[in-house]
């Protein structure tokens, strides 16, 4: 696609005003008030994928006075119409537009930013296309479905100078106590941390069911291999043990990626390796169960499912104290959503910048491949490939249906 320059909100309003031959009336809503900025200062937003987490994200952005929410997109008629009505009711107008195809929403030049909460197999395409269309992006975790997608998303964000934030609020909010302990220096030199998370996703053999009239099944599948419709195949519930798209290989990495984005995110933040990727994954086979250890060039170790070890258990240096470091936090106000909006305005990197998010979810994908092959792997972060391992390198990505290629 050819990248078109995007007019600023002020420029668009000024140009539109100059072109009007007749006088017009500015409403009190457009002028703003003590709690709501004028229209020219609001971030104009739309949402892609409005079920479950997408609905929650929409509510968070819709509730902000510095956001004007104008568009929703979902392949399910009832979901998108319900979301459209919710937006219109909130603003007491009929301005919100609903789309079946995300490309139509992204083609709008008046939209500054989008949030993405589609199934995981769509994330990379949604984010990259949004960046190409000049939109900033808040993308739900796990940000990628495969190893190959991460560098492409980072490149798109940097190439088009976009603010792209991952969507794991738990990294800071749920694990703050562990983070503070590590960054305070009270645990001495941190040697390792353990993450307990799972399961891996599984093949889906659900039987075919009639396709309901209110879902665009071909567009729901998108880049995934064709499969017959079954309600449980595309159900958006949060289970990773069956009966949801999060359970199945074609759409997700299961609990390893879904909850792994949270837990590995908290772990990499706590031990301060957010800006790195491991160089080696060791597959351990023991009577108590298989587990992994990820080694970083810095010497840090992150374990996955180490037997008899609690989740996010930290190994420090007993008796040693180190100088404390200030803990990075959200910018702006309103948690991770406020952090994103603040960075859209200032062009700073958000707390869960896409590069940090990708470095986190890499651990999940490397682990899935190590468990699948039942052996250890060496990873080259610079080349984004396994060292001398053709079999493992073939698993860095998945086949995609036309025209949804990357």
C-alpha cells in the first residue's frame, strides 16, 4: 500500500471551516468544557474486534474525555451493531459508524488511533495495516501468533512513526510487588525467575455446523487455514482448555501465549530484560515433569514450569544489597489506556511499547517450539532465527491464506 500523509485534527477542522460558504454553529460539545477538551484536541478512535476484551477496551477509551470514539468493526452483525448503539447512546448522537471489514475503517482519514482485540491470528495484519494507514495502535495481548510477525510489527511502527502499545495491564498492575522487590536492590543480584503458565494450544477437530447469518466466516478465518464453522471454534470465551479460539493452534498459542503474555511480561520486567531476547532455550526432562530454562546473553535465566517452584519466584543473592533503580511506570492518567493516549499526544514510547511486547511473547513462541520438538534450541535475536536448525526455523511462522500474507 502507498502511505498517504494524514492531516492533523486541527488542520482538518481549519480546512473544512475555510471551505464552508455558509455560517455554522459550534456546539458546546465541540467547544469542550472543564472536563472535556475541545474537539480539535481529542484523539479520534475506532475499534477493531469488539467482543469480550474488545468491549472492555472500547469502554475504557469511550469513557475518556480526551477521546472521541467514532467507529467500530467486527465480523459479527450483532456485536458490531450493539457496539455502535452503545457509542451513540454514550454521546447522545448517531455519529458512530459500524464496519464488517477493518480495511474500510482504516481508510478513514479522520481517525487517529485504533484498538485491536481480534483473535490472535489477526493481530499482526491489523497492526501493520493500521500503521501503514497512519493510525496509532493499542493491541491486545498476545501481540503475535508467530515468531516472524514480531519484527514485522516493530518495523511497521518505526517505519511509519506510529505509537503502538501492547495490551497487558497485569505486567505493572498485578506484579508490582515483585517488580519493586527486584528493582529496590533488596534481593541483591537477580539470578533467575520462574514462570508457571499453560497449556499449549491443540488441533481443532470440531464437526461442521451451519454458518449463522450474522457472521462473516471467511473474514473471521482470514489468514488461518480454512476450517468449517463451529460455534466453539470461534467462541471468544477466555478458556484455553477447549471450546474457544484461544484453545486451538490455528488461532492461538493457548495459555502459553494468552497468559504467557502476562506472566512472562511480569517476569521480564521484574528482572529487567524487557529490551532483550534469550539466546538459548534448554529443554529439561525430569520425572517430575518437563520444563524449560531460557538463558540471556547477560546471564539471566527465566524458567518455565520448573517443578516445585512458585510462579514468578525470584532467585536473588542472599545477603547482598544493590543500589535501587527507579521503576518505569505509566505516563499520563488512567492506567495502561491513559498511557497509550498520553503517548499518542506526545509521541513518546508507551509503557508496553511494541518492542517490549514482542520481546515478551518471544519466550512463549520459543517455548512452544522447544516443547513441540522435545529438545533444546539456540536463538539468534539479531537474525531472528534458530542457529543451525532448519527444522526449528520452519516453525517460525504459519501458512497463510491469500490475500492475507505478510
